[in-house]
């Protein structure tokens, strides 16, 4: 088995989906962080907690951080910190070094002998650089506050928490022919310039070496779709109502033209149909057919069998863009992959649903390009996945 690791964005997930993966990672890392230190005392506004987790905010992250600092360090001017943070949360001019983004770390602990903080970022060049910059910016704030008040206790880049964990959450025969396993992996950054304070994460897929390059990103994207669907089911149970409903998926056909005994039978379209048929056969313990781009008697027979089992009117082995057979093939594939996600190792019970699908106290982040509602965004994500699959298989 060969292994390929990348970030959700690099695999092809849209920003909004990658951001939700990041929230899940923050949740999981927090559980391990607290376990590693023998328990946490999470901070909530008005309380005296010693552990700050930015995703637990009931207000904007700027106000939450300012409240925590003022509670733990009485010399801190809460209003000043909050106002400065709100003003600089997003830089007005990205090229202006004096106008840097305000840093709100993901984890801060204020305990005797453990005055430390951590940031969590995707394990890419840009993710690591963003993490390094955020750490340095927060250290600058610490230096400023310490210079104005000699009693201020500075927080240092975290070095005590040193995780290196892999969590498998998706395992199946992808398209009926590619045995694969997909895992979340996170660790403390080991790069010399950021060897403290930064936790990085990635999604890894293990498949047969000969098929790794062709299918790795598609498998990772399918696993993210499956995980989000599973999380949505948890969220619906916790929050009530439909957070998003995979059964309501609506998308346009990626099939270029007809496939069948009298079809156009473009090789790329034929391979796509053959792959979807194999995915159905694998789920029903059937044997795979050749994915070779040729519409053969074997392909026709497999399609006819599928149409009969699905109860479709056309059982002659024909498929056309957007017809009942193609829709049923794609829906079967999506249902199969979404039923495969296993989040049992991710400790996703309880608050993670509200964290991932609840309202964000900071409001909509325009950087996520999320002008549409979640259902529409999810549908578009699935459609792009199917289009990429058709073009790659």
C-alpha cells in the first residue's frame, strides 16, 4: 500500500468544506490536549477557566480572547485589546507590514509552569507560513503587554503538547477496484523555524501503489464528502431539523454523451459509467467489469442488470446524460461512499455538531466564498467531484 497525504484544499475541497474539516480537527486536538494534561478547565466568559479554546467562543473571537486575557491578567485592558483585535482581524492592505492581522491562537493555557499557546493549521506551505506568522504576531502582542506592565506573564510557544496521531475514518473498495483507507493525521510541526506552537494536519490515503497517483485526490474528496454527510446527520440529531440533506442532492450530469448499444460511446464517458457500475457491484458482492473505455457485451450486460435491480423502465443497457439510469448510478455511488464514513475514533459526539454546523459568532467569513446556503454549496461540491471523477477515471 502506497500513501499520499495532502490538505483538503489541495485535494480539491472548496474553502467552506476545508474550513469545516479544520473545525473538526480543532475539536479532536482539544480532546487530546486535555487528555494529555490530565484534564482542562475550559474558559467561558464570566468564569475562571485556565484553558482558552477559540472555537468555544459564544461571542466574537476578539472579544473572547480579550475577556480571557483580562480574567487571567488583571492589568490587561479588555476593551482596548478587543477593539484593537476587531480593527486588525483582517488586514486592509495585505502589502502593509504595519497592518498585520490580529492573532487569536486556537489554544492558550494559563497555569503555573504551563504558560503556553498553540495554533492549528493545514500541513501545506501556505498553512505552515500562516501559522508561523500568526505565532509571531501573538508573541509581539505578548512583548507589548509585558513592556507596558512588568507584572504581565507572557505566554510562550507551546512545546509540552507533542501529538502525532492518525485516525482512520473511511475505508472501502473505491469504485469497486481500489482498496483504500483514508485517515486524518496531525502532529506538532517539526520544521526548524516553527518547531514549537504549531500543530499541522493533513488527510492521508493509502491505496495500491499503481493506482495512487490517479485516484488519490478523488478518494480524499469522496472521504470528505462522506464525513460531512455523517457530521450533518449528527448535527440534525443534536440541533434539530435538516442541517443539510444528502438525499436532496441536485446536480447536472457530468456525462458528455450517450453510452449504450447505439450510443456515442466516448471512451471517457464509457469508463465513467463502467466505474460507477463497478462501485454498485462491489457493494452487492458482484465481480467488477473492465474499465477500459470500450462498450462491450460485458458492459451492456452489467448495465442491464443494474437497471433491472433498480427497477428502471429502460433495461437495454442505455445511458444518456441526465436520464434515470445515470441519475441512479450516481446516486448509488454517492450513497455508498456516504455510508462508509466511520467517525467513531474522532470523538464527534455532542458539541462538535454545533461547532461545525451551528452559527459562527464571527459571522460569515467572506474569504470562504460562501454566498450560497449550505445545501447549495454541498450540491456544488458533489457535482464538482463527479465531474472530476468522470474526467479522471
